[in-house]
């Protein structure tokens, strides 16, 4: 409970130097404090504690280190042009964290109390929120099973903790479009699996493939699924296609929440914005590489982009697939640019919006 | 390198009490010492160190805690009836560990040097190897990515460590047959994934399903794959079926190494033993639930059992599938019992065999 929160604040000599905004590599710098809440099956949740950033003491037999009983979330806080700090839709991230916790056999918790604790952590480290409208404070709630026992079984001890990282643009190339490798031999998730969960287990297997794509000169993997090569996700983002359908109507297409993809908060927000605009069709449906290629050949493809918390929106310049390189056009005016501007206006308080929550 | 091994041995007051053999729950007790070897991308492997069992100090941003970059192995040492300590086929476990490391973007190492270090660790903790021919010393090599950076990318820092646990029979029911839940809505692995790798990521998603099976009164999950409900693995074991084929010939069937299942060392050993015996057909092939049910109805099913390092051999008493409970017979003489006896004779030095390696 937030009312039980214990605060151990850094002494002045424990404070760390803050990096330049220009040096903000994603996830490399951490702020001065962290939040921890421990749990065990007998006593339930302990009091939340904010304390100086420190190493964790883990038994080498801790379940998280053997069976990957771990999950995380990613959300951001922004310093508005009006000087106010805002969180973006933290309720959505906490709801997803709870559903992942359930699937991971980790305990659930009170999302509202957790948001209050996270807000307090950000207040304490508020000077770490970049004074910049291209940077932000990335918030990483993490939840791990800590009991020291090698049985493959539900955990009896766990630790939920929250780290904060000042971050610049996710891709070092900034808003520059990225090139994708689409190779159906690699499959990220599958029906009956956990692809819709933000579990650590979904990430480890992707890193080797990501490296393969880099060796071939691409920046990210476009994950396909099934004999018909359905598009699912791109790297760690949801994917959007803006195109003319066969009737010549403009259509924003993104794969459905069928269990294969992560239900992204940015994905949801872009869909909600587009549906509010009512300027083009907005469709959640399965889309295959054959359809993409046909649309490409018929010059009906207007734009492809990824969407996620880390990058917000990231345009795609090309897809390498079955020995061919497909260059993806970029419509003018660019829809991804418009989304980015709309989201940024909300993030940085240029417009008032219920998604931006005061800290 | 083994020649660089540094040893920090417990002082007498650091030694832990050893549990009774009757109390040996799997993976609950750890010996006095552990082996650690750290790696970083600039300096490569550090010297291996054996030191008193201790907690790890991990940065809360360590990649293992977020993206499940972690893998493990499981092998055993046995105290022979002749008093000698033996390892069972450690070269096979180390080869699998290397292939998992590669797929996990973790560095490779010299398997023979690693086995020498593990042997030394066991020698130091040799009094922990149970004086029992139903118990053994479980060896848990573990390999985790430790660099404190939230980028989803190859690790630059890692730690390989080895824990030892005295263990009794894996299932508290001993060699008693177990009941299985086979529910095709849950899928453990899939083509294009990592089901053949001993990564932590393969285990976290199974725990919730295992709990579901327990709530329904079963002991383990029989993992199915595909529209035709192929049998893949049972719990954390490979699966074997001993049956009469449609020509009335006795046949030992186990699913093939098609990427969906773990290439078990016990699986390999049972196949090699059976092929040496030349008493019945030995077949690695896909087998579906429809075939199992047909064989069950035609009374051609002789025995089903799981095989793995933790349990060696574990007979199956029943399978719950699509609303029906199929009782699995047990042939007399029992093949699983024969396998267990043959393996135990090798493990405990009752026969000389090249698979049992002196420590």
C-alpha cells in the first residue's frame, strides 16, 4: 500500500551525475533511486520501499535465474513544455502487468497503489526527467521470482521493483526509417503460447535472430507467423500499415489481438486516435506478406511503421523477404509523423488530454 | 581453464548441515560450495573460482532479469556401491549447453575444461553425494547475462555458475506412475522456436499450465502440438511409448528431434540401450493422440513413460484428454523398470560402462 511506503533517500554523496541529453542511450543510465516491494506466499506483500539504486542480492538458485519467471513493463514520464511531469496511460501498463503476472504464476497487486508508488519515485528523482521534448524518463517495472529452489513450480517468493532511466530516441538513427528482415523460418510466438504477455521469456529467443538481421544489414526483424506468412510484430513493436485497399479507400491496418502479439499501449492509442479522426478506415485484421507485396506492386502501400513505448512511432523504409528487397514508400503528408506529433503534443502537455496523467 | 581454477574453501564454521536422505526434496538443498566463471565481451572468460555458496550481486537492470537471457543444464553424480563417485555422460550435457548458449547469444566455452572444473567442485563437496542408491547429487550449470542495460541486445557480460544439490527421487510419489493432462489449447514449443534448447524461456510459460493440471488432479502436462495433436514432451521429460504396432510387433516409439522437443540425454541413452538389446523395434517418429487412443482401444499399448535426468524413468498411469481418462497399462515384465534398473546399474557402478565417468 502506498500509505506504507518507506523512503530511504540518497545522501548528497550518493547522487549520481546526470548524463547529457545527447548521450541518452536507451536503458543505459539509471536514476538515483528505485522502488522495491517483496512478496512471499505466507505473508503476502511487504511494505513498498524507495531506496538508493543498489544491486540485488539473489540466491543463485532463484527461480528467475533458471526458469525465467520474470516479467516487465515499459512506460514513460515526460517533462511538459509547461514544466509539469506527466505519465502516459499508466493504468493500461499496470493492467497488462497484472495479466502477465497471472500467466507467470506471480501474484497480483493493486494497480492504483502501484501507480501512486511509481509517481512518488518519479517525484523523488524528478530532476532526472530530461529537460527536452525528444527525451523522456523510461519507467521499468520488473517482477521476478526469487525463491531459491530448483523445482519447476509456482514461486513462493518474489520481488517487484521499478527502475527509472532517462532515455533519448530508442533508435540511434532517430526518426529515420528502419529496414526490416522478414524470414518465416523464425517464429516469435504461436497459438497456445504467451506471445501476448510481456514476459522475459518472449525476448531471449529473439536476440540471436535480431543479430542475424543486423549481420544482413537490417535494423529489426519483422516477425511472421504461419504458412501464409502473417505479419505479427516488428522487433519489439506493433506494426501498422497505411494503404489503399482494393476499393481504393485509405485504410490503417494492424494485426489483431489474437494472442500472437503484445497488446501495445501505443498501438491502442494510435487506433483510438485514428478512429476519433474518422478520416480513413481503421482495421484490426490478419495481414499476410502476399497482401503486402500485392499492395506494393499495385502502388497501394502508403506507409508502414512500428509503434511502441520506447520509440512511439518508427517508420519502415524497406522489407527484405524471400530474396527480394521491398522499398516502402512514405505518404505525404506522413501518417506516422502525424501520429508522432499528436502523441508528442499529449506527452509534452502541448494539449490537455486525459491520457496524460499528472505526477 | 581448469589450470587457472581458484579455490576458496569454506572454513569449518561455514559448512552447512547435511539433510537426511529421506528429506531430499528436489532442488531445495545446496552444497557448501559453488563454481563461478564470469565473462565479458572485452576480456573474455575470467578465471574459474570455487567458493563458499553465496548470493549473487546482480544489477537490477541485468539482462537476465528482464529478457530471460539464461540457460541451464541438469546432470547427476552418483556414489557407486563400490564407493566411487561417477558422472553420467557429462559430455552430452556440455554439448547441449553449448548449443543453447549459441542460440541464446551467450558465449561458448571449452566443454572439457568445464567438466574438469565441475569434477573438482564435486570432489570438494563429495560428502554431499548421498550414501544411497536411490539418491544422487544433482548438478545445475547455469548461465546468465549480467550486463546492466535495458537494450534488447546481445549481452556483453555474463556469469556461468554451477550449483550442486543432493536429491532424492524427483516425484514425491517415487517410482509410482503419474497421471497426465493432455490439453491441446496449451502449446509448449513450435517450429521456428527454441523448444529444443534448454533455455529458461521454455519453462516460465509452463508453470501456470502445470498448476492447472494439478488443480484437475493430474501430476504433469502432456504437451501436444499441431492440429493432429502430436505428443511432444511430458512435463519436463521426454516421452516414450512401448506398444504393439499394427503388425503386432513390439515397438518403442518416441517423438523425433524435430526442434519441438529437448534432446534429452536420458532419451538418447534409452534409445541406445534398446537398439543394443535388439529385442524390439525402436522408432523415433511423430505420434499423435489419435494413434495412442487407437492403440489403447485395440489393447496394443503396453506402457508409456517419461524419461529425464531428474527422474531417470517415470511410468505414466493415465492420460486425460478431451474429456476422457485413458488408463495406461503396464507391461509385465515392465520395460520402464528394466530401463531404470539398467541405468541404475550404470549410475551406481554395479556394471562398468563408458557412460559412467569417474570423478
